[in-house]
C-alpha cells in the first residue's frame, strides 16, 4: 500500500467521523469534487499538517471547484 493511499484512507475515515457520513457519502463527495486527485497531488504538503488543515484545504478546493 502506498503512502498516498494510506493518507487517502485517513482522509476518508476522518471525514466520516467529523461530518457523521457513511463511507458511501464520503466517496460521493470526494468523487464529485475530485478530492482523490487533489489529495494525491498535494500529499507531500498535506500529510505533514493536521486534520483541520486538511479539512480547510479541501473546503477551499471545493469552493474553487463550484465557482467554475
């Protein structure tokens, strides 16, 4: 298992807990906003930060995606 995949699993599990979502719901959100690619591309930056930083970055990315 790659380090990026481990981090994606961490991100999914933390989103499930923080937002009280099912795995399917998190998958749908991550797919809709392309969070999977975003997290892999920015793994080196994101994995050294905390959970709240990750959530903030994903929210900024999501807002940028919906503004297009």
